[in-house]
C-alpha cells in the first residue's frame, strides 16, 4: 500500500501503519515535540496509528504526564506516610489520598485545577472541574461529602473578570448544588496577573470505611472491562489535557478544543450506582474518565494491573455516531466510569446499573501479556505497551534559574512606604482594607453555594476552615482549609509555599482539629521559562521541608503549568489544602465573638512584617521585600494550644491571623455576631497590619482565662491579653473607634457594587 491523497480515508490500522512508515502525521498540532514523536516510533518499532498518536498526545501532555514536574514531585514521596492516627491508606499515584481518621473511618481528599477550560467557557469549565474531582473521590470507594473551591481572578473591575467570575461561580454552585454536596470553603482572590488566566481549583472530600477502599487496576485474565455512565460525545475532545498544556496568547487561547459539558444529575446517579456496586462486591478495579478520557482509563487500568487489555472501541455508546476512533479515545465527555468485573459478577453489575438508569456496556476484557489492544470494527487501531502511554512518558529536567530581578524585588521592602500616624488615618486605613476586594465580604459568591445540604456541615464559609461531621453517633468529624498567598510566593517561593501550608494548618487548628495530611494544587506559569521553573522548584522544596517538620504527608494533588497570558505569568500560586480530624464536632470553635466581656488574647509574636502585606498592596500598590518569617515550631505550638483549648472547652472564639493581620481578624470576629471589641495596642499600626505568621486571636471567658494562660506557657507560646469583647464598635484605645455598622457597610458593598445584585 502506498501513500496517496486518498490514503487519509483509509482506516489507519496497525497493519497500515507498518506498511506506511513515511506517512506524515499531525504530531506537532497535537502538542507533541519532534523528539517525543520519535520516541513513540521507537517504542512501537513503527510509526503510530492515528488512534495511537491521539492517545500518546493526550497522555503525554503536560496536564496528564507531569513531564516537567515529575523530577520535583518525587521529593514528596520521601516524606513519612504516617499521621498521628496511623498510616496513610493511599497516597501519591492514586486517584486521591486516603487518611485514617480513627473509629474505622477513612477520609479521601484531593484538589485539582480546571483553569484553562474555565477561561474558555466559564460555566462548564468550572462545573466539570467539580464533577471531575468528585469522581476521583468516588473511585476510591468513598461517598463524596463536601467540596471547596479556591478561585483566583484578575482585578475585580476588569471587563474579563466580570465575564468569567459570574459564570465560574455559577458553574461551581450549579454542579455542586445539584449533586447535593455542601461547599464548605475555599478562597476568592483578585490580582492583575490572573487577568486572562483565572484559576479554578476544586477540592472534594469523601468518607469511607477502611474495608471499602478501592484502587485503580485491571487484573485477572478474562475479567470484563465495563464502561458505564454517560455516552461519549464530541465535547471535550482534547479538552483539559491539551488546553491546560498550552500558554494563552494576548488575544485568547491559542487552542480552543471543546470544553466538556457537565450533567450533574447524571453524576448523581453515577455516584449512587457506583457506591452500590462497591457495596455489592462486584467490582475488581475502577477508574473515572477525566482528563484524556478513554485513553487515560484504559492505559492506566491496564498499566496498574497484572496483564493486558483488549477493547472493542465500536461498542462504546456514542452521542455522536460520526466520531472517529481518535475522537472517541480523546473525548473528555463527563460522568463516565470504567470498571473491571469478574464474569460471574457481570449480571449483578449490569442489574445495579439498570436499577439506577445508568447505561453500562462491556467494551473489552483483561488479557494475558502486556499489551493494550484496541479494535475498531474488527481491525486493530491500537497495539501499545500500556505503561508507555500511562506512566513512561517524557521526563524533563527543565532548566531553572533564579531570575535576575529577584534581588531587586526583595530589596524593595515596605519599610520605606508612608504609614498612617494619627487615629483618623488608622481608622481610614482599616476601612480601606475592609472594603478591598481580597478582604471584602464574599457572600455574593458563597450564597450561590449550598453549604448545609446533607445536614452534616458544622462550619462553612466565612469560617477559617470547613468542618463536616463524619459519624452521627460519635460526632467524629474532619476540618479542611485551602490557602495560598501568591504575593508571598512571588517574593520568596520557598517561604511562600511554607506560609501557604502554615496558614491552612493554622486554619484547621483554630477549629480545634488535629491537622493530618496535605493535598496541593501547584499553579504556575510556563515550565519552559527558567524563572518559572525556579519558582516551582523552590515552592516544592519548601513545601516538602515544611511537611517534614510538621510531620504530615502530602497524599496527592495536581500541577497546573502554562498559566500565563503572553509573557505575563501568574503569581506563583501553590494552593495547599490541609485536612484534620476533630473527635467531637460539638466542641468545634468558631471565629466570631459570641458574647460580651470575654478576654481577647493574642497568641504568637507580632513582628514588623509588612512586605507583601494587604496594607502594602491596597494602600500603596506595592509588592517587594521579604515575606513574613516562617516559624514551623511556633505553628506546632500554636496548633497544640488551640486543639487542647478546644478539647477542654476553654474558648468562645478563635481566628487565625493572616491577610489583613490583627485588624482583619478583629473585624471579622466582630462582624460574625455583631459583638464589638475594645483593644489596647503598643504600636497600633504594626500591631494591626503586620502579617506575621503563627498567630491567632482567641476569646476566653473570665473563668478560663488563667487556665489558657498556663496552657500557652506550658507550650512555650507567646500570649498577650489585648482587650475585651463587647459594645457595638471596633475600638483601639487611644487611636480610633469605628461602629460595626460602618465596618459592615464598607465590607459588604464591594462585590455587589461591581457585579450587581446576586441572581436568585
């Protein structure tokens, strides 16, 4: 057979590929480099078929293969995979990490990105980001119980922010609300670097018994491969796997593959069906179909098993009968799962799917040997070693170098910036920060989310961490927080990643929970830029070192590169999620001042650390200097005091100090229940606006004051009594007083003024 113009109409089988070694193929258009294409030919001993090329292109994409980050992520595997409650039940490499939380329960959690699709099509991009992370949790054998959404946007007033933000928020809320999953936390951050490249990170938490844990692998020759859920369509062909592996140009995305379209009602059926399949014991291995679709599910299941796999691609149920084999393999249509089922369980499996009105089709079986073979209408279009597709892709040791501008950036500290000196100026500064987009009321966003569906939400936004009850009898629960200050990471990515971890760790601790484990979503610019790779290397190094000190494992996560528009990269944004356990959620501690006359105590030390602060940003539009010092031992001491104080019932409120410093913590604690506060400060400006780490404020009743003082001393934790709760104002003695009503007006007006009234 010879190449000819009409040859493109010939089915590109393995036999045909062997006979036409010189046929031109669109490897560059599919995102492959020339050396990557040559390596594929070397692996196969021939050119790939069109279907094989499609599989390799999506599976070797940055999003799926982690080819630029693998060498740096290995360090997380060096961390002890143990927590104070026992070993990690599943960690890096699985669909999601699984942590023992006691009483026979385990919790699985993970955060992932859906950034680029959410810029192209905000609603569906965000919605399918939620759907994908929920299926990752489901695939571990867990019932999803809550979601969170760390979000980043360009300036609030920018036209493109007004385009993407409403759609993204509606997508997160619409999908999660329809699934009946409470949204218990997250972040909404604005910065010019995210203009044209918003970040949509989605986290899900699931609960399971130890014995219900399931892993993704295909084993047992003769076992059936079953595809169930939604039909495969033309939406999301290439999807996130291609889109998230490409930098956006100034005018928009350089590639616009269809963004996936979600159906949360189908996903709800899929959840209930899958949990019943697990309970019936009719599943050997399972994998969700997310990024790279069937290419990923077939190759990963086969690669993790003890044999090969043969698939009849023409048995895949389609929404569009015109799809080619390549398109079917690349489609990222949502709400689909793949299971490996023993033949004797197949009828029971199908009966359960039929009960839930979930379409299920046997598309192949586990075979002897080590090949993944895919046929189309009786002819073989794929014959590959599955591991070469799923796990043995390119590994790049990208060059990285500290940017020449970093020294000047760090030398330009906030010390030189003019400061408020009078009480009136301090008052004005406080109100200005309170109404700034990053500190203002986010209820325009969070009121679109159902935070209390299922009835097990104990704490949710605007609390420091979300808390859900796991067991209704013992009241065992978990707390989760996600955090990252990209401004700190820009100043020092090593310290910035540690500060993100420390803040999430602290936010979990203020509820009274014991932090146990970490998941991360590492959002950076182009890995082909040595300065970006330096940021990434420093951030992963910092995160690993901090986890080692704090004694908590990284159980999994996500890397998102190419987050930049033209030459403008986003701030390095290593979002860190921390999960903790609380033995009795009835003893959780809330952030708001609840009554008058309680002592207000500051735990931790305040230093003059204003570089990278919200004050420097809002008042002076300044970014420079060094971020606050990291003190992990102090974070541990603070967490230990907060946990023990919570367990003993000593606290009426607790709030961590982070963005906006003591000023914002006092404001938010007062706004929660309209209970004011009166404090005395030695240096009002520094004390109010410094963003030193390892700090929290607590409210304590008179009868528990001395006990808390003793507890802090026993842990070597600095403690200062700064005032009392009460009244209807936030007052700094000798400087200023501002009524809570005025604070609330400034705090609540910002987002509605730009985005308009929230649609019901």
